[in-house]
């Protein structure tokens, strides 16, 4: 398989390990639980067992706690843990063992595939939920993603993804330094992305501490997809579409569960 542009770092064992360690931070954990909360709310009336796929899932199978709790209560609940990096997949059982979560192995299948390849080979109407945490912007072929999701997701099923909702990017974030056209820009400036345009990210060694410098070799490419394009594709391929703050589509009692801000995309198959 040809490695998509900007994702070569996941095929170096040293760099993959450094990145997995770096993802052991509060933001990644809480965003995973936000996604799990959305899925559980949207599928609360879906009968068990449910089938879930995490695309570009990485090493941290120790996340999505409430979702795994539901899967483990079912006789046939299942999670496909999909990543094209053999090094990330090899670390996932280790993280479960460290956290005493080995029972999740009962409901996980580790699948070494690129997200689009996985969806292409997945049986029709076989998934209740798809997760794309920080991986939607890895996909350049957005319409192909929608086409494959429409095939694989059941009627009433959902896809939940984190999303770069605004075309404006600032240079410094808690985890990353953003680059535009391969170059850094000043912290007090912004850059405006065009639909389909790529930008780059460099990973800080420490969360919220740019002074600590960057992890060597951890620079990746992302693609911006406008809300308008996403909404058009959602309509074309039979999905209801929400893009916005994660709190908005949830009932009031769940909106204060986490303090972190995060834009999400939720697709629900009609």
C-alpha cells in the first residue's frame, strides 16, 4: 500500500512510539470520552449488539471508556481498531495491560489497514458507528470517504469525527505548531485555508509548553474540508449532518460532562 502523504512518520517505530507517548495527555483522553458520549447518546435506542470501527485509531485502546463498557455488556458487541501503522497497533495491547483493561481484548479486532481500504472491504450495512478522532483531516479523497461510509454504515448509524471547522488557523495550539505552506508564522497572526488545501503540524514535546520544543520527526500533513463541502457530500450520500461544538447535539445533562472545547462532525445515515 502506498503511504498517504504526510503519514510516513507512523511507519518509523521510534517516531511512532514517541507520538503514542505524547498522546498520553488530558486533551486526547477527554476528546475520546466526548466522542464516546455522543455515540452512546445517538445510539441509545439502537438494540445491542452494536458494531463500531475506530479509523486511524492509533495505540490508545485505553480510551472511550463508556463505549467499551457498553460493548462489554453485550454478548457480541465489537470494536474494529483500524490503523495502517503496525507499530501503533502493536502498542495498543500494551496500553490495555498497563491500565488493567485486558478484558477489552474480548471485543477488539486489531486491523492493519488504511481507513479507506478498510471501509471499501467492509460488508454493506455492517457498522453502527464510526470514529475518526483527529483523522478526518488525514483524508484527501473526501468524497470517496463519504461514498464508502454510505455503504458500510447501517441506516440510523453514525460517524463522529473531530474537525477543523474554521478555515482560519492560528500558529500555536496546546499540542501542535501549525505551519502554512510549509512555513511557521507569527503567534499573533492567522492564515485562511482554502477548501481542500493542505497544512502541516509539528508536535510539541509537552502539552501547553511550546518552549519545550518539538518531537523530532513528528510533522504531518492535514487537509482542510469546508463545512459547505461536507454538508453537500452528506446530502448526496444520504446523511444528516451536524458540524459545531460537541455540546450542541447533546441533552443538557451531558453538556457539562467535560470542560474541553472541541468541534465535531456527526453524520447520521438516513
